[in-house]
C-alpha cells in the first residue's frame, strides 16, 4: 500500500522534530557545568545542598561526588569535569605533570578535619610506637603528605612502617576488620575510626609547624578563559557562607538544618560536623588574594619538592605561580 504524501511529510516533520528535541537536550547537557566535589567539611556545603550555586549563577550544574583528589584530577584531565575540589597536594602533583589547571578558590585551610588516628588496642602511645605498624591513607592526598611530613618531623623512617593505599571510603571497613593499626584521613571515615581510636596528630598541629595543607577548588584553564562570570558567582556564593559562619559560628554549626544538609552532602555524622567546622580556617576574599599570591604557591612548591624527595614524584615544576589565580575572587 502506498503511503500518502501528506503522511510522508508528517513523518518527516515528526522525525525532524524528534531530532531537534534530541539536540536541544544535548545542548542543555553540554551547557551544564560539571563539578567534582569531595566530602570535606566547610560552610559552603549548605549552599551546595540548597542549590544556591545554580540559583545565583543562573547556570545548570552537574555535581559529581568523588572519593579522592586523584580521581578528581583524572576527570579534569580527561575533560569529564570543568571544576574540581582537591587537596593542595594534588595540585603539586598536577603541576609536575603540567596539567592546565588553576586554583581559583580555597575551600578551607585544613586543621582538625584531617588527622592520624590510631587504634586504642594497638599499643600506640607515641610516634615511635608506629614502627612496624600498618597505616592506611589515600595516596597522593593531603593526608598522605601530612603523614609523611609528620614521620619526617618525628625522625621516623617511613620504610619501617607499612603504609598502604586505601580510599577514604575503604578505610572504615579495613579498620573494623583489624587490617590496619592507624589511618590518616578525613570525613566521613575520620568520624568512624575516631569512635574506637585516638588522635595522634592533626593537620592543624602540622600547619602550626610550617606544614600547611589546603582544600581548594581548581578549574581547567580552557573553561576559566570562557566562564569568568560563573567563576565569580561561584566564589561569591562561597564567601557569603564563609562570612555567615564566621559571624556566628556556634549558631551555624549547631543549626539542625545545616547539620542535616552538610551530612547529606558529605556523609559525615551530625555530631562530628560541628567540631570539624570549627577545626578549619575559611579565609575571606581579601585573605585569599594574599594567600593565593604567595603562601599557597610556596606551599605547593614545598609539597612537590618533599614528595620528590620521598620518591613519590619524578619531577617538580620549576615554577608553580601559574597554578593559582586571584582574578575570580571579586577583590578590586
């Protein structure tokens, strides 16, 4: 049976319409900013939970949660995400590999939110007691750097300790099985192991000894060149929550809604979040302009040199100044 011209045209129009709808959907997806975040605790997680980054920028965002910075960097390098949340140690390694990324915002100067916790039944009462023990840590993370730096400060040969690479999400199970004696990690794993462990050292203590680490936001340079307004909106939203928290830290940290939102985004327990919020520093835009222009660049350069010395990096970048920018902070 012959199909009428009218029906043919109708089918053709329908097919074209479907195709246009498909490509329109693809365009919407392509326009969504892809952002990879981790489970560190900071006030801006409330903004993430409330969808304020989308509302304030007028931009669709596709949020992706990652277990560690190494996974985030791989996603950035492949173009799977545009912006990523990593530790400063990861930026040092990215610089050694000449990845085209820049740090544009500090999410936190790390303090008690990362720590080396030892089992109470492991007989570890001093750093020297770590000899011969098994310590878990996510490799090439801020926790890994802090662990190695602490051991060096204590004069302990890391080769005389079994240091194993586990994701943060894998550490609680290994802890419960008794496979490890200690772990250096962040939330939510930190809160779990602290229930039956004790803190030997925190990143706050190491920072006071000249070994600062940071939780930061980095962006692919190609994306940054074309999306100035979005990045400025992103930093502005973040600073608003930093300011709100610092103006009234106790009410913010113990507000039930805030705790639920941060817990939902990070997986951390409400009882731990209040303490962890107080354990980090959240620099203002003006403070970040100074940090990203000097202290931070020196910190990642020192980190890279240390990791090379430890045999964790083959090379270091001759200059790390290109791995930080202050142009999106909104400071005149």
